[in-house]
C-alpha cells in the first residue's frame, strides 16, 4: 500500500491518497488536481514531484 499527501506539493492542501501502487495514486491525484486545484493537465514536472513524495504504508 502507498500514500501521498497533496500538501507535500501544494502547501495548505490536506488531501491524502492511498492506493495499491503508484499508478493508483497518480490517477487519484490527477482527478484531485482537476477538481480541487483547477488543473486541466498535470505537468510532467509536477508528476515527478508527486512520485518523489509517494510513500510506502505498512
């Protein structure tokens, strides 16, 4: 299981995502970026920043 906190990339955002793998997290993050942050497209550099903040959950 993996997790990601949006606040690690977008200060002040308290959204947390959990998924079986990185792809599951990235799909959730893309929806969240659109719905909560108005992003039509998540740039590659932001995706890489998100990937760097995804952590394993025990």
